[in-house]
C-alpha cells in the first residue's frame, strides 16, 4: 500500500461528508444504484473508515456494523487496484476483532468476490440480487 494513503476511523458524524462523497461517486453515479437505497439509519451506528490520498482527498470508504457486518465498501475508480480497499477492509476487521467479534460477514457484489477471497472470506449460500446487482454472502473467522 502506498505510504501516502491514510485511513481514518470514526463515527458518521465525523466522516459523513467524505464517506458520502465516495459512496455517491461509486454506488449512485457509477453503478446507478438509486440514492434512496444507498443511505440508511445504520450509518449512525457504524464505525466508518475513510481512505485519503496524499492531497487529503477521500478515495475510499467502508463501514463496520455493530453485528460484525462489513459494508458499503467503495473505492473511487481512479484509486482502485493499489491496495486501498484491502487496507480499509483490514482495518475494519482489526476493529471487529478488537471489539471481541469472532467473525465478520459481508454481502459482496459478485464482481468483488475474488477481492474478498484474497482477504480470506469464504462464500456462503446462493447468489441474490440487491439493488439490482448480483451479490454473494461471505464470512471470515477472525
């Protein structure tokens, strides 16, 4: 991972502006997910991670729900394939472990399944459609 990339962990009240910018660019604009499906009441209850580049621009985000689900993982197209998503994921998993969780779970877009497999996640169950996109449930023991 690029040493110029920094990850901030925090509450929604602190990281909302930057996390929303990344999620809007990736999910709403790029993937055409309706904005109404992107935002939920869980954001206020989650631990959020936001990655910043050397200029301080938010380039990636993810969240850890209180029950151990990791979600809303997104990296701007211009910052993909350079370790940003993996570092966000690893920091969220470390926080889950620190909080006493034994496992973490997520619903991966099918196109992202190989990424999560490289990080040790295992497929569980059948494909399903969420927001018009094929997903698979995955989990990992910590």
